[in-house]
C-alpha cells in the first residue's frame, strides 16, 4: 500500500473528453464533471474557482442539488488537497506528480468524498471510476478503483495518525497535513498571532481549522438604499458587528430583492468594518471628498459610496483595469453618488492632498480569504508575497499623498502576513515621520480581539475569532 515510484515521469493515459474546464461534455454525472473541470482549470491554467464555477454551472444549466454537489466537491477538494495528497501518497504506488492531471484530480475528488462527505464509499469509488473512464478512458479505471478502495479502508482521523508527522516531533508538519496548509503559511500565521513554531501554537491551529471550514455568505446593505432588516426578512440573520451586515447560511444571494437590485451585495463583514473604520475617524474641516484608491471589484466602494452620500460627501473610485472598473461602476451605480475612473493608483491623476478620506485596499496574497479562495494556498508562494511588497508600499505612499493634511487614510489588506501588513506600514512611515498612526480598534469599539501591531493600534480580524476573513486595517493621519 505504501510506496512511491519516484520515476518523475508523468504517467499519461490515452483517452477522450474535453479537459479544458470550458464546457466539456457532462455525460452521466454533470456535478462531478463540473467539479473535475474546475480542479483541472485551477491546476492547469491558474483559474480562479470562484469565477469559473458559476460560469460552468450556468453553461451546463445545473441548479439545485447538482449545483450544490458541484460546489461542495470543488471547494472541498481544493481546501483538503494537502491532506488528501498525503493519504494518496500512502495508497498509491505511483508518484502523484507523474499521473495524468485528470487522473490525479479524480483521485482527489474521490478521496474528498470518502473522507469528508456523507457519500457512501461504494458510490464515491464507483462514480470516480466512471468519471475517469468518461474523461480519460478505460485504461486508468482499475488504478483509480484500487487506490480509492485503499483510501476507503480508514476514516480521516485514522489516516491522519498515519499520514501526518507526529505532533511532538514536527508540529508545523503535523498541522500542515491535518489542516491542509503549506508550511510557510502556517509559519506566517504564527508570526502574525505572536506564537512561535516551537510552542503550542493553539491560536494558529484554531485559525487553520477555521480556514478549512466552508464559510457562510456575508451580505451588506447599502446605507440609504436598504437596511439590514430587509435582508433579514428575506432569510438572513443579523451580523454580529456591522449594522449593515447579515449572514446567509445557505441559498442564493441573488434571490434576495435588495441584492438583485444592487441595494445590497455580498461582502465579508471584516471588509464592511474596514470601510466603517475609515468613515468613523474624526477629522476637522471639510469632509466631502473620499477616494477608494484601488477599488475593484467594488465591494468596499459600494459601502463607502453609501456612507459618503449619507454625510453629503462623494466618493471617487479608481481602478487600474477597465474590466474591473466596469464591476465597480455596476456596484456603486445604485448609490448614485460616486464617480469611477480608470487610473493607476501609484501614479495619481489627481492633485496631491485632494481628498479628506482615502482607502487603499491593496492587492495582496489573499491569505486572509483562504476559506473562500482555497486554491490560493497552493498557488501562492513566499516569493509572491515579497513581490507584492513594492506595489503595496507605493500604493500606501500614494494614498498618503492623495489625502489632505489632517485627513484620514486606511491601509487594508486581506492578509494577516506581517510582510503585507505591519511591515509595509512601518517601512512607509519610516520615510514619513509626520504621519500619525491612529487607533484603528478604537474606531470599532464593539469588535473584540482585533488589536495587533506596535502598541496594538492596528486591527487584525481572524476567521477563528470573528468568523470573517483575516483582514488587516491601519488608520493613518497625514501630517502637515
């Protein structure tokens, strides 16, 4: 059962079927075929599951139980890939890296069904064998059948006892297999939580466990256009901290009238709170010009446009890419009080010191949203994080340049990695000694457990504490 070929040669199986992820024949199992095409597109073309899956469901006219199954299989397999690969390595006599990509993804799909769903083992194995026959051909069917039958001999806890390194000998390695995260991400989370890899890492483990769970949908009502009660009356439950937020445990958000009409939208609660924190900062003098420096795809801009309109202010949303700017226009249009421009935030097209409030929700690794974008944990590398650092620093500098003296700037990332959060702020402030670091948690007094950074003046959300993405917020006041 153990044993790896180690040949390093990709094992190809001749067969049939479209494996592009763009409209292959669904044959007799449309839900599993959609899931397989999503996994292949993520693996082969760096596709984004959250963008591709809805397209495939619509193209192939899947709804109801089939759509729910395809969604669970796609996201569940991506979340558990590290764990499943560790189990498959034991159960296969071939190196996983040498397998035809479709065969490898079918094995992962089958393992997810066997170890993490209520699908009966016989059905999980049989449907996987049929799927590989449909997509690749007859030849690998016996191999897939044999491997998955071995997987089916134990439950997930029993497999983890075998596949994961002993906790007392290699805690990071143990957590990597148990919670399906690369080692470097675990180490980054520990650093952000103030834990060391030679300690117990209780908070880090809790964060990893939360990151492996299926998240619920968070909704946000646009101030002045909808309120939370309307969303709640449609089947959601009130959010814990955002007065505009609600949680939708299941169902289609677009079935809610306020969402369908653009008076509300899908937005993580931490993202809502980041926008609210900027709006809560007290500033002297004029307060009528707000800027979202890198606004795509438009979630924060939609909320900020509503908040600005409520105070008689106007938001300008800037986005570098035209297709993302179109998304921003669609998001803010119902508010009717925002302008959208295609512009490079690092090279502002506006005069310096033009805005009273500025938010820079900068491009980042997305490590704070691994529940929603599980493939990011396998796509990103430490080199990617470092490569983004220069852009993040330039955007923060541009945000400070764009804000008037004594105005307010919010630096936001959907990542807890210190290299994208506190380190960026510290480096930029070194060259700008006149900038004041405001107390971000104080702007959100009802939200516990968010203090981080020097003096606890930054806000860091965590999925295991707040049930949100791991969003980071720093509030700054440009000096004169």
